[in-house]
C-alpha cells in the first residue's frame, strides 16, 4: 500500500484520485466512482465530493493507498 500526502486536513475524493494518479482528470474520476470501482475504508463510495482525511484508505483498480498529512 502506498501513501498519498495531502497538505490540508481533508481533500475531496475526486481530487484525491487525480492527485494519486488513479484518474487522469475529473471526468475519469467521476466514471470510476459512478462505476462502483472506488472504496473508502473498505466500503464502496459513490460520492465524488466525499471528504477524505489522513488515515483513510482508498482503493481503486486493485490498488490501495493511505491518505497522509504533509508534516
């Protein structure tokens, strides 16, 4: 599992997918989420605007990553 650092105390799921390289752009992130391909902490997430925080684990396409805060 790799880590993805964010600079604030939260980030929206669609933005995180782009930051992590799991989505090419916002439309791709929306397609992944609409296709039930994204999980947050083990549960399928259908809201692109879901707020993700450090410690959350996001899964997409067989890959998982943990959200961490930039020190």
